[in-house]
C-alpha cells in the first residue's frame, strides 16, 4: 500500500507542484519586467512558495516508497525535457495549446534553461535516497 500511495502521489502531485511553481514564477517575471520589482505581485510569491512546498511533499513521499518521487521526476521532468531537446517546436506548440500563454511562457523557459530536467533528476534522487535509507536503516 505505501508504494501505491507514493506512486499515485508522485504521479499526480508533481505536475501540480511544477505548474504552481512555474506559474508563480511567470507572474513574478511579468511584474519584474514592468517595474523592476517583485513586491508588486504577492500572488506570484505565494504560488512560488506553495509550489516549492508541494515539490517538497513529493520528495517526502520517498519515505513511504521511492516510487513516487522517481515516477514524478521521470514522467514530469526528465521525459518532457528530453522530448523538448528532440523536437522543441512540437513541444512548444503542445504547451501553448494546453497551458495557454501564462503557463506556457514559464514552462518553455524552464525547458530551455534545463530547470525541468534538473527538477526531475532531483526528484529521482530523492526517491533513490529514500529507498537506500530504508534499506540501510538497521545498519549504523
């Protein structure tokens, strides 16, 4: 049962966490480009931190089973990043069709900068560390 909870949690929570983080960053970027200040957009700051906390929750799912963070990182981080490297125009077209301009700009920025791939690998690492820690818990 812990693997199911972790797997479903990682698969379902990761895109929400990444989307909230990316959208919050996009709001802050827009505000900053207008007035060179991020203090104008408290919603962007709130969403950025909320998304970060949700990503932390995905990483903590590794305490139940490494499957959740590994699955979330692979499906929602590494694979989209590799897809973008292989066919950037097609991926950008799909992103703007599905996510609209608000989320689309932020997601494309994350893809181009490699932040989505990096986040995916960090979640995979969290899942692997959780698995290794559980296996070695009786050794000191």
